[in-house]
C-alpha cells in the first residue's frame, strides 16, 4: 500500500492472439502519509468509518486519474490514442473463503473482495474508457478472484524447455509457475512486504526497510519463525489466496508484543516471507515440476536481505524482473493493462485452475465517458 503505479503498454496481435507487448513508459505516485494512514485504518477490522470509506472511493478516483494524466504527459501521448485503462483499485478487504449469508428462503455461502477507486471519476478526468472490478466475475464463478497477474508472466517470462517461477513480492507474495510442460500454476505463497513494512512504519515512521538494511542488522528468532510457519495455510493445496485480512495491522501488533529487539523482529519477519516462499516451492512446485529459474518482481525485489535468503535456499538462479525489461514495480500494472486488453477484445482472461473458478470468463466492468476538464 505504497501508491499508484501507472504504465503505458503497446500490445500487438496476430490472428486474434497477443504476439508482442512493449512497455512504453511508467510513472508512480506515492501515497502521502495522511492517505496511507487513512487507507490502513479502513483495512483494519472493527474500525471502518463508512463516511471515510465512501470518500476514499471517490478520492482515489482523483488520484488514479492524476496518475494516468501524469503518465500521458511524461510519454507525450494523447488520451485519444489510448484504447482503455485497466484499473485495479486499492484492495481494502479480501475474503476468499466462503461463509453463510442470509438468503431469501435459506442461507447460502458467499465470498468476496473489495477494491475501491471510482472508475467513473477516472473516465471523466481522462476521457479514456476504463475497465475495473476485475476480480468479481471469477468470484461469481466460484473462484477466489486471485491471483490474476499471471497473464503478464505468461507473455513476458516463459522459456521453452525450462520451468520458471515468477515470484511477486508486493504486500502479499504470489508465484506464477511457467512449467516446461503442463498448465500454468499460480497462488499466493503468503506474506510479502506487508509485515516488514508494518513493523518499520510503526517504529521508525519510514515506509519500508530500505534494501533490507534493518533486517541485515538483526538475528532471526528461529522459535518465532517456526511458530509463524505453523499456519495451516502453508500446507493448503492451491488454488488459494490470502491478504491484509491475515497479515495486516492486527498481525503486526501481535508481533510487536514479542520480547525481541526491533532489528530481530524485522529480521524474523523477512525470514518469514522468504521461508514461506521456499516452503511453497518445496511442497507444490519442485517435486512435480522441478525448477530452473526464479524471477522476483515487486517491491520486495529491492530487499537485498530477502533475496539473500532466497538465493541461499534455492538451487537455481534467482533474478530480478528488471533483467527482463520489466521494472520491479511495473509487473502488476502491466498485468492489468493486458487484462483490460483481453476484456476489450471480449476474451476470457482468468485462469480457472489457479483461482478455482468453474470456467474461463471475461473479467471486469467497462465505464465509458467523455472527458470533463
């Protein structure tokens, strides 16, 4: 929950299929401390202010519109030349597991997810059609609505004759497996930067552990790490997903009660993220597919201590996505550009065997509007 990443992507098709994509430009707008505090408050169970939630939905529309307009200016691109904006929005809550909900005659099971940012505001400010709410259709078909970003991995990172894991480390960790044979696999491995960032923000006020320097100064507490790794989620077979509802403010507050130094807490949280990734590979990837290469993307790719953990425990090359001309923080934004492109072409773009949906489906809701200055 650091800000908004915007990308401009050119997509070329041949015979009704994507044949090439090119990143033409990228731009990021960091959330102010005030906005970040507000959004984190909205993600905290039992503390939601419905007025603040409503205003944030519209306010983030203005923020996202400004991110698009800034990108257009920086790349000298006219809005009329952009086919569509793929808008993910800010995740407030993800509830992938079904629970009973009151029905007309009897209860039924339902899951859900909530991303805020008003698409109409973005369309009005930019004059560009917007596709948003990408996760809802997959949920409606029995899936978890996540992960969805594996579409960019398929087009950008697959290698003939090799099994490649693309590990995104954003707030949550998620992996896309591109096997040399068989179907693509994707699931959430567990925490990414969320716990580390939460600890650092609470103690220092800084947004993250820059380069993993704090973790490097600490010592991993093995007893605490073993306790954290006892979560049954890690043994659960994919498809599966998790989020801030598990690893958010409450989780961080619990860790802060441990009788450990700040540096040791951050070191252990960093090891937790790395160990959950390695454990996921050991359980669900390596025994069946083997592993030739790991490509790390997201903000966590800049954490040298985290990468050191991965390199020390994986018997294959571990590289950053920027080595493949995909900047660390552009991967997910590029993914939603691709998803919007596929929806605009009326083609399904979810992967049912990774989300649990009953079938492929077209994702998202389109918003059309002329630009209003």
